[in-house]
């Protein structure tokens, strides 16, 4: 049988390689749902978003753990990223976060960032999946 090269397969290779390469903290990647070619349109955007959020976390958060959850739903791809770092009282939309928002909004999706002093940083990304 022919194997699908959908998001799950790509993530097992590319994003797992990315998360495994992080040396300064533990990164836990969880992919939920069945992959398929219907998610291929956003592979690059989700990979780049994960990379940017990991980079920001290593640089600024002083975290020792980050959780990345990717939910492959019928009508939506959801990406949840949380760290246990120092957090901040005001999120500055620097080039990295602004780039994430522009990239995701370009796919019709939404981004939400949240943080508070002592409570880490979180990102919630939702990208609608076109009908089959």
C-alpha cells in the first residue's frame, strides 16, 4: 500500500528532529489525530512557527521545559505551545511573533499569545483546513 506523506509523517521526521536538537531544555512533542495530505498546505508554516517559538524560549524564557501539541482535526489544525519559563507582564510583538502572526493569518488562521510574570509563555495557533 502507498504511504501518505501527510503532516504526521513530516512531523515525525522534521519537527521531531527540530525538537530533539534542543539542548537547553526538554521539549515534548505530541501529535494527535490522523495525518493526511489535506494538511500539507500548512506544513512549512507550522514548522517555522515551532522553530521560532523554540528559539524565543531558549533566548528569553529561562525555561527548562516546553510542550508542543499538534491536533489534526477534521476542519482545523491546532498548535499549542507552552513553556515553564519566567513569563512576562507584557508581550512585545517583535519580528518573531509578528512573523508568526502574519504567516498564520496568511493561511486564514489565528494566533493567540499569552504570558504573565512567573507563569511561562503560551501560544495557540488555529489554521482552518480546506474541505476535501
